């Protein structure tokens, strides 16, 4: 995986979640062209890392806060060039601000 230090400043457009894994977050603008949803979608969690429930809850609360308040975010994210589609990108960190 390749870590990218920053995304453009974006808004949260949609969050998709089910019982099978990480929530999938789609943003208002392209984060990385290789990511799903025309470069705008990333998994909230890296499923290849052992889970820590509190840290995952912290990231989810930041995404929900940004969406509920209309605040924009900047992402620190991973891109894995060996994967395609939904699995190619995941969020490492979130900067909440405007």
C-alpha cells in the first residue's frame, strides 16, 4: 500500500455500510483517480489491520459529524495499486475543518 499524505478538501456525500465490513464513504470530489466511485470513494477502515473498536468509532464519528454539519474534510489515505475497485483505497486519517 502506498500512503498519500493529503487529499483535496472535500465534503462527505454518502456513507454505505453493511454487516460485512468497513463502511464505504463517497466524497464530493475526486480523492484519487484509482479509487472507486469515479475516484471519490474510499473504505473508512483498512480491513488488513487488526481492528481497534475505539479508533474505528472515532473515525466514524468524524465522518458523521462532517456529513451532519456540512463541514469539509481532508483525508490521509492509502492506495493499493495491486487492488481494483472498492478495495483499492482506504482512509488512514481525517482532518476535520474548513
